[in-house]
């Protein structure tokens, strides 16, 4: 489990902004499940998804997403992983391969959290008129296997390099070419 508690350049929970935020949140005093739910709700509801808010700012790291309060699913999952790992809760990055309206594929990112002795999926993408995700409940998207959509069954300790590179070079979240492979 140590790899799912690690900090890195993207899931940067050892940085001052994340540490200060966690110290001020009061979540460290809660039971792990309650702390995880509070962190999840914060990322889902207080950090806007770029498409929903039509905000082109590109965020990559957990600190970026926390500071800007905006991000694509990737940076929102990085932030949730950082917050939870900063609370000592093992957290993985997960991916789904989904079909876009134009027929192309993209990756969607969500998290799995180790709670009560098992991995539990959580998707803090953010709710809107067509997306409704709940803590330890429904994910934002249900892949349609007849359309070639899938959920990758692996649990990643670090974000996929292709995702990181796309975010690193992007200048506008609304027009960037989304990654389609891990």
C-alpha cells in the first residue's frame, strides 16, 4: 500500500498549499471514511470541471487544482488522491476509455480509495445535468462495451505519463486533444 500513499510531482500532497489546506480543514480529526467523504465532496463540488464551467485554464498538479479551483477529471483525481493520501488514506488513480460525441475515444480519470479493507471507486468529476456521481456510489460514466468503452481494471499509484504530458503542454483545457491511451 505504500505506493498508494506516496507523494510525487503531480500528487504533491507534501507541498505547503496541500498541507496547509488539510490542517485548516479539520479532516485529520475525522474517521477515515468521514474524512474521505469530506475530501471527495470538496473536490466534486468546489473544484469546477473545465467543461461545465467553460473555463480553459489547464491544471495538472494537485496544488494547481486546489489553487485555481478548476480542472479536467485528471487534475481533479490528482487533487483527490493528494488530499486523501495526505490524510493517510491509500488512493489510486483509475481510468475509463470512453467514446466522445465525434466517435473518438478519450480517457476519463477517477479514483479508488482503500476503505474498510477494500478498494472503493469514487469519481469527483463533478455533477451536472447529465452526470451524477456519489461518494462510494455511482461513477460519473458507465462504459458501454458495445461502443468499445471500458474501465481499466488496474490501480495506478501515479498518473499515466500520457495524461501528464498532454496536460503539461496544453494551453487551453477546452480545446486540448484528450489522451485516449494510458
